[in-house]
C-alpha cells in the first residue's frame, strides 16, 4: 500500500484540522468527504480536490478508502465507527469515543471482529508539555503522584448551542461541559495521575438553563488507583476561554501545565521546562496544536502494526467512565466506584 486512502465524515468546525493533516501527510491522501449538508460536503471537496457524498455509508464503502475519520456529533460516533469497521476500514474517532460506555464496548466488539485499528482524538496527550510531564512521572524522577488538579474556565454563549442543533442536548451531545469542553482535561488528569477508581462529584446548569438541558458547570473529587487524590472544576460560564490548568503534586516536585508551558516547582524554584513554542495556528487556540501529530502517529501505527502509537478505545473509555460516575454521584450524593 503506497498511501492510506482517507474519508472524513462530518465537514463542520473540526473538519479542516483533519483535512489539512490528511493532505499534509506523506502517509495519506484524501479520497472523499461526507456530510448530510450538501453544501458543506461540496465546499470541502472543492477545497481539497476529493470526492464527496451526502450519505456516509457511500464514503465507507468506497474501495479507495482505508481509514475513516469520524468528525460528527457525539451521538453518531459509535454507530459510524461500527459501520466503518464492519466495512473493513480503520477508524479515527473525534472525542468523545462515544456517549455511553456500552457503545464504546460495541466499537471494541466490531474492532475485534474486523481486526482493524481504532484510535481516538485526545490530541493534547501529544503536546510536548504533556509528553514531558508523563515522562517525568513514569521515570520516577519526581516521586510518586500525591494529587492532581484540573481547572477549566471557558465561555460558551447561547449562539454556540442554538446554531448547532445537536449541542446542549443529552440525546445528541451526551452532556455539556464534561463530555465536550473538559473531557481533554479529564483524560490528561487520569492519564498523568495513573487511573481513577472512584469519584464524588456534582453537576449543575448556572447559565442558559432556558436554552440547554445539559450541565455547564461540574466539580469532582477523584480517587486514583495509586492512592492519589484529584480535584476537578469545569465551567462554560466564564467570560472568556482561559488557559486550562493541570497541576500534579508529586513527592519531590510539583508539575504545572498552563498556557502551553510545563513548569516544575522544586526546592523553592519554579522553572519552565517545556513549551509548545508559540507559533500561529489558523484554528481555535484551545484545540491545541497536536492533531496533525496524533493523525500521523495513527497512520504510522496502522502501517507498522504498532498499537503503541494509538490512543485506544479502552483508554478513551476511562474519561467516559469518570463522566458517568460524576453524573451518578451528582444524582445520588454517593461516592461512585468505577
Ligand atoms: N479534539 C478536539 O479538540 C475537538 C475540537 C472540536 C470538535 N471536536 C469534536 O469533533 C466532532 C465534531 O465537532 P464539530 O465542532 O466539528 O461539530 P459541527 O457541528 O461543526 O460539525 C459536525 C458536522 O457533522 C455533520 N453531520 C451530522 N450528521 C451527519 C451524518 N449523519 N452524516 C454525515 N455528516 C453528518 C453536520 O452536518 C456537521 O457539518 C465532535 O465530536 C466534537 O466534540 C473535537
């Protein structure tokens, strides 16, 4: 196989990030795009010089397609992933892997039957800062993790929800600030901290309760497998999108990820030891800059049969389990084991 043939399903806001990465990679070429909105599919096909469909089934059945990228509303992820796998294609799914745990398990079943690869877009794991923090924790140089803090204070207005049709509804988005905006932070917290075994948390809607049925604010205490404790707060009710803050309190040092930088606090000194090197991005800054890297690693994983370069469904499910536990804890007041 010379280059992987790619189909992108969904030509909305994240679409160009994927299409630019596919067309910019030496390992792939864009065969086709699909969107139920004809004008979006057509415009993308004109921009990227590829075929276009309005029925995603036609895209996954296209013989020239090896890999399908799923960039659609959350409620469609599992169904589309299963269909693409059963058609013999590899699948890259935008976050969240699915809305419900059961759907993620269905993707795993289809993956096992089809013997194809599935990856999930948690691109922030591949930020230089996240990679360096993970390396320092795993090597033991900063000692055991004692605590993990994650703070997301962002802004989403009425237009954001009303213009999209699928956002703000449990059936189609699957939740609010938890499953959409702060899922990257939840994933990084559990990945860096070493896995979460129990959660006590609460969700609420502070603004736009007349527009959305999902939560715009959530907080939780996370109990990690290794005995560490985490605190998490996320809201869409701020007035701007502030940089996300993640702090890992380790025995010998404190690691702080903030505004594209990694700081290490040790013996009274604070040093910045990694940063994303600034640089312009034509996309929304809070999407980060690592989509192309993740996509390249996914293709390398497929071509070299190397699972290590791929964020698996199982790994991506951890964040879904934590979110599910926060909802259950919020409605019962109980500590929920994962
Ligand atoms: N990784 C990140 O940082 C990041 C950033 C933004 C969005 N996302 C994720 O990407 C996905 C898409 O988000 P978005 O902001 O681009 O949404 P969007 O609403 O802008 O685009 C979704 C597109 O899917 C199309 N669509 C809907 N039903 C379809 C169907 N049955 N067949 C084909 N196309 C269909 C819509 O017409 C629309 O063009 C979501 O899962 C979102 O959470 C991830």
